[in-house]
C-alpha cells in the first residue's frame, strides 16, 4: 500500500497518469459487493466509459436547471414541517431529516419517482450496510460474501430498485431523464448492454451516490453554522440581500458567494467521499519513489485537505480560505472534494446546486444553535464520512 498526500502526486495518479491507475483494488472490490459494476466502483475501461457518456447529460447544467425547482419544493416542505413543530424549542435530529430530504430529491430529480413509505426502510438498510462495509475496511474478516445479514440487506435494497424499474417499464410515457438513459443501456444497440442485475446495481449506486454524500455534507454545514454564529449571520445577511424572501434559482445561486465559501470550507474539513484507492496497472514512479505494478495507491482526502503546507491552521473552520484572492494562491488541485481527472464525481454540479439551495432556504427561515452541554460531534468514518451519533440542533424561526 502506497499513501500519497501531495497535490503533485494526486495530480499524477488521478489526472496525468490516470490510464495507468484503475479501481481494481481492495476498497472498490468491497463496494462492488453492493454496486456490482456501478459507475462509482467500476474498475474502468471501455464499458465504464460508455456508461459514463450515456449518463453524463443528466448531470449537465441544462438538466440541473430543470431539476432545481423540485429541490426548492421538497426543501420547502421540510422547512414547513420544522416550523410546524409542537415544541419550537425541541432539539431536531437534522442529520436524519436531511438524509430523508436528499433521498427524496435524488429519487424525484434523477428518476421521476415520488418517495413512498418504503423509502424509510431503504435508508435504514443502507445505513446498516454502510456500517458493515466501513467496519470491514478496518477488520476484513470474515469475507463479505459470507455475511448473511449483508446479503439480506442487498436483497431488500434490490427489491426496492426492482420495483422502481418495473413501474417505469409499465409506463409507456417517453421521458428524457437519467432513468431512461439507464434503461437504454440494457439494449444491445447501446454499446453497453447491461444485464438486469447490472442495471439494478447501477441504479442502486446512483441513488446512494445521489443522496448519501450530499446529505452528510449538508448536515455538517448546519453544524458548522450553529457552532459559528458570526458566520451564520453573514450567510443570513447575504441570502436576505440576494433573494429578498424569494426561493433561490440556479441564476441567483451564483450571487451567494459567501454561502458557497461556507460550503467549500465544510467540504474541505468534512469531505464525504473521504478516501479513494487506485491500482497501478504497470510500474510507475511518483515523487522519485518506485511504484511496482499491482501496487495499491491510497488517497485520503481527510488528511489531504489538512496538509499544513497549503492550509495554515488546517483544523480551523474559516470560509475566507475560499475568497477568490486566497484561493488563487493555492495550487489548483489542492482542493478536491469531488475528485479530479476522468473519474471526478459525475454528480458534482447536482450536489453543489442542491447544497446551496438547501442552505440558502434554511438561512432564510431559521437560526441554528447547538443545545447547551452538547459535546462536539466527531467522525464516523464509514464508506462515507458520517457525523458520529448524528447532528442535533435547535432551530429558531427568524
């Protein structure tokens, strides 16, 4: 195992020499148990490239323009529910509620599906599955294939996805969304020709990727705002000035510059996809060190985004790091919450749009505070970076 932790070395592995590094390694073989060739964990090659090409249009700016009203609608429903609480001083488990919101946004935006009663079970199943695989990374025995509980969870989640596919196949209406693009990949003329099991794995991978990482990120943003009242006030002032009580649109988000700085600083300290790994296909050299063929190269964004050479006082929360004049002083690839190179996160702009909309609408409506006596929230380093024990805050109407 080789650990790299410098911008030049990240650039080499993920961008410059990316053709020599695939995902056929321990970390992604474990994830493949669940996603079975899904875009995130697919080792690479022409079949991966064909899938990526067919899915990419659903995440381009033009598609996201059409999706943003749905994001504001579902966010408004959650804020209304919070506002209608019987006890306005009650502590809210915001991490659980935001996870539910992000899953509803992913299902509606990417698959044209309104969440039903079975969504709660899907969330619980994946959280348990995430814990099992996260623990496996630290103690990889017994093999995942010998764990009956894991198989049962995957079967239940496959059943959820299979019902979505069956319902869509029974609906002859023509749509131009990600769901249609994925179903098209089952046709032999697509150049991909997914089997039914591969299709279920790809859809499951997309659903999970579409809500799990962004929900954790938004919960961490809420927590940081509650811990830093002066930063929260600046966000509220900016949102009030730019939006003037209106719902955010894709165009208005570009004016919420300080809000975006807060999100970027949160992603730096709480990068949800906090680790990745590559396998060297052939011998290579990184920074003067020989990398033998077959070596696993480990990239940890949690430590990378705290490199003291590029991030002074790295554990301090400071959105001013992302002011344009400060960002310009750093190497361009020192900040990579969505990865880089050909395998950067396909949902990057979808996630950033969703986060900005949710944070802006929250700032319009509530002021967040940490309940007295609450201890700082730590990390639960599963497959993704979770807040340990969840995030519970007080929400006061503005």
